[in-house]
C-alpha cells in the first residue's frame, strides 16, 4: 500500500520511484527527478518506508510519534550524508486492513496519508527502539516532493 502511495505521488511530481530489490543499508527505494536540462543531472534521494497501525495522526496535532523496531533504522537516517540524502516516510494506517482503501467508480481513496521527515544530524536516543516526532505538516504529496527535490538541487538541508 505504501509503495503504491509513494509511487503515485512520485508520478504526479514527474519523478521515478525505484524500489530496492535487496537491502540497501535500510533504504527501501530511491526517488529520482530527471533533469529538465539535457546537459544536467538528475536529482535523487533514498527513502526508508515505515508503516504503522499504532498511531492515527490528526491534522489538528503538531506531530505524532513513530517508534522504530530497531535502533539501526534510525541511526542510518540520522547519519550525515555527503551525497545522496535519505528521508523517512511513515504511513499510519487503520488497524483493520479492510479499512485501508475506499473504492468508488470515480476513484480509489487511500485512508491515510504518508508523512516525511529528514533525520540527518538527529541524535539517536540510546535505546533499542527509539522514537521520533514526525510533523503532521510534512504531508508527503507531489508539492512536498517537488520542494524537497528543489532543496537538494540547491544544496539546502531538507530539515529546518
């Protein structure tokens, strides 16, 4: 479900979603935006995809907590990266799998959104299953993806 969501957002933003066929240091996929300049190079970053039924983010809340199953997943995202950046994308879905989507003649609705956060430079708590606060303002949509790609092209950090 999450791969389909991210792939749909990437397509809307004119990007490619490239799923990693095997473990790439905890990264599940790469998002790539081709250059509009024939002599330019593409822009890309890795994503670590996480899904949970344990939280239900509210648009009224500033953030929500996501707990990693392993410390190393957060450590890999928090490590400084010189070249290809990495982003965590969390999807919170309803506990009942039958409630994940709503199909109508005119559309397919996914019942929950994905949220993103760049953890580069974050201090990883000294515990086996650390948590991170994910801002609800960081909806993962085509506009956010386009803005992220622009920041990477300009050499700007993805986090505030």
